[in-house]
C-alpha cells in the first residue's frame, strides 16, 4: 500500500513511511500525496475563500477592524488575519499536476 502510494505520488517510500510514523512531511509532498489519493479538492474545500484580494485591501481591512474592534488594535489570541483559503489559493497555483 505504501509503495503504491509512493509510486503514484512521486514521493519516496521513505517519505511516506516517515509521514505515517512521525507526521513530518513537506507541504509539496503532502500535496502530492493528497493528489494521488484523490482528495486534494476536498482539502481545498475545507478552507474559506479569501476576504481580500490584495495587500492594500488587507491593510485597509486591518485598519478598519482596529478602529471598530479592540481599543488597542491588537488581535485576540489565535486570530492571524490571514484566511486559510488565501494560503490554499497561493499553493494551488504552484501545485504540480500529475
């Protein structure tokens, strides 16, 4: 099973074994495995669409939130201000095709 997955994904067998054992893998290899397993689209669906399309929009939204939100302008713990979908969109443009 591991050898078949490694072959289909283009990821080494040692990498597949290490991922299953330790959970350690590069993002590129993780995406290759999800593609080979046919779940890359499902993974992308788990992320929210971006709320902004440019750095300028992000800065404006951040300024607006700091004025209307917390008096200090700081985010609560766990709020990065970056949408996971925007990260996924950036990744999808570099995802290798198989």
